[in-house]
C-alpha cells in the first residue's frame, strides 16, 4: 500500500468532509465522524457532483444535489436515486495527519 498525506487532522472537524486532490484519477472526500476518518471518492455515482459538499450524518454522506446517501464504510448507496457504489479507500491517522491509499480501494465485496 502506498499511503499519501491527504490533510491535517485539524482541517476536518467532526461531522464534516473536505475534498482533496491526491493527483490520481479522482478526487477523494476525507470525512471525519465520531467513528474516525473515512475516505470516499468525491463524486456521486448518480450526478457526478462532489460528495464533500454534502452533509455527514454518522457514517453516511449525503449528496447535496439529489439526496443520495452513501455508507462511508462500504461506498454503497443507501438511498435513491444513486444505485451504484463509489470507491472507499484505506485511511491511517499518524502524527496529526490523515493518510490515504488512493491506489488500493477497499473491496466492498469483503465488507
């Protein structure tokens, strides 16, 4: 795994998300919840808008445009209109920084 620094822990308050560009094929939303940090592709599978601009509720992230909610642990959509999952990525917190492995999405079949 090739973890890269995404942001500082202090940049993402609990209950919020930010979009980060790690130089790969897609931007990633870093989400801070009561259960810790999560990383999910920053693009709704329904409308191709940034998920990082949506609302965090527990371990879900809601797309601001049409209300699709995604499970941050699996990327699976929990509400229509989205029906396709979005990739989620391994996260590690170390020394006040959030690291993500953007090259190795978590296989949701294992979840």
